[in-house]
């Protein structure tokens, strides 16, 4: 299921959202096709940012997410 639809269903069903970006929010990754990713982030991620629990795979990834979203809850 596409990420935006999964986020919407989780919100409608009052389920927690656990999201693992796997490096997709690193500065290097965000610099690639920047306009598309910025639009995608603001349209599909930002509305759910307070409900997402971010699954990080390293301390670096955790720091990158917190630099982008200061209120991010990580796990």
C-alpha cells in the first residue's frame, strides 16, 4: 500500500503510525530531485508528523530526522 494511503487509514482507524525512512530523509537523499521530495514531504508526511513514530536504524538517522522534524518521536 502506498505510504500516504497507509497513513490515512492508520489515522482514520486510530492506529499508531510506525515509519522507517531507511535513509530517505538524509540531506543527500533529500537533495536528489529536491522539488519532488519537498512537495511529497509537505503534502503526505507533514500532516501526520505528530502521529508518526520514526523507526531509526542508526544514531545518525535519528539525528537527521530530528534536524528535519524537531518534535519527532523516534524509536
